[in-house]
C-alpha cells in the first residue's frame, strides 16, 4: 500500500506537469475500483462506465487542486460519490428496478451473489454506499467520512444499520448453509 | 459488560482499542446471544464478498489534448524548483531595472475645486437647459391652448346672451307697441263717450 501510494504520488506529479501517459497509468491503477464502486451504487454497467470516464476526466482537470497527493484515493472517491449521487438524484422520480427477492431463499453458491445483489439493492443509497466503501473498498471509517463529507458517527450509523438489514436478508441462506 | 450490538460490529471491523476488544471478546465467551450475533455478522460479511469485482467493459484512456493540458504557467506553478528559480530571476531583474531606471516621483495632481465645479455646472447646463427649454415651451403651448378654449367658450356664451337680450328687447318693443295701440283705442273711445270732458 505504501509503495502504491508512492507510485501514485510520482504519477500525480508527472500528470500535473502535463504527462498524459502518466495520468493514463494512474487511471489504469484505479479504474477497476472506481468502476465497481459506481456499478454497485448505480446498478447499471453503462452508467457506471460513463460515470467512471467522467470521474477521471474531472480528476485530471482538477488535479492541481489536490493539496496532498497522499490523499488521492479519498479525493478520487469523493468525485465519484458526487457524480454517482448527481445521477441518482436525476433518476429518483423513477422507481428503481429491484432484483428478484426470492434469491435469498436459494442456497446455491452460484446464486449467493444474486442474493447479495438483491439484498444490497434493498438498502438506501447512503447505506449501500457505506457498505461498498467499507466492505468492498476497505476504507477506514475516517476515510469514508472524508469521501462522504460527514462525521464518522454518521458513517458508522449507516453501515451498522445496513449490516443489520443485510444480515436479516441473508438469514435464510445462513440457516440452510451454503452448499 | 452488557450486550452491545455496536461494540460487536466495531470488533468485526477492527475499530476497537486492544483493551476494549478484549472486554468484548470476554463477554462473548459468556453470552451465547452475542456469540451468535457475531457469527451471523461474520457470515454476512463473507457472503457480501460473493459479489466479485467486475472488469470495466472498456479501458479508460486519455489522449494528449491541448484543451485539457495545463498551460505553461500551470506547469511552472506545480514545479517547486522551476518556480523558485523563476521567482529569484524575476526579483533580480526587478532590482536591476529599478537601479537603472528610477522614475521621478510623480506629484499627485491636486484637483482644483473651482475647475471641477465649473465643469460640473457646464455639464449640467449642457444637459439640463435644452430639457428645461423644451418643458417650458410645452407648458406654454398647453396654457395657450387652454386660454384659447376658455376665450372661445366666453365668446360663444356672450353671443348667446346677446341674442337672448335682443330677442327680449324685440318682444318688449312689440308688447309696448301693442299697449300703445290699446291706449290710443281707449282714448278714442272715451272721447266719443264724452267721459273725459
């Protein structure tokens, strides 16, 4: 992680001086994480890909405003968060299409991911984002608070409520045991 | 220690200090409910990882575009050594130029109040007088029109009155003539009867 940060710093410094190739390298190191964060948040591949593109374009244009290159990850995820919620706000009047809720009743490993997907889709956007940032992206609570621009207590509250809901949603699988 | 769902979750995410973590673990050894809760949370966390990361459908890459590239001064601004050198060079050049070219201190021109007032008055006159003239002319025209109207109305009234008086005089004259004639007739009649004798 330290090496990764050091390499990121180097690439950021080169990109700031106009090095497009250095920036492309930086993108290649982060695009999968950003894409998956957005995919789980907005639930649509095309939207997630468009947003990922937008996030990296905005990051390039605003690279000069990044005070501490060591804080690149929370800064980048903050941009992604803004882009995602901007899209979600536009979508809000429509009813989200939720995955089949019967997935949780099935205990086959091949369908466990569908059950998880279904359970995640039932969370509020804020709760889902807290789960994604903590469990899938492995951020510390303080970093998540920085990304979401809210207190750590709020992050914990959202995450723990979400975890209780997920626990209940996945309880049938737990009681049967995954084959 | 009593049961605390949040403390169990803190333990799950490694968000507790060592001493506090030990206390929660000790409690769990004696509390079947909390043990089961921790087990279910661990299962949930593991189950969430069944959702694998996906590869982006397309790679994202940028090409060199002058529109998005930083300007020369932006590059300079973000490069410490170059910026320092440029600042030092600029300072040295400024000192040198100042040493050779010393501009005479300029005495700030004190504005003359009388001249300013005269200019203001001239400007006021230039802008106000035509407007005043036009306004006066318009008011005069309106007054004249109104006076003409009043005069014409008075003339019409005078003519009507004069006509009425003339008619009345004419009627009086006719009545007087008629009375005169009747008087004459009465005179003649009384003479015939010898009343007046």
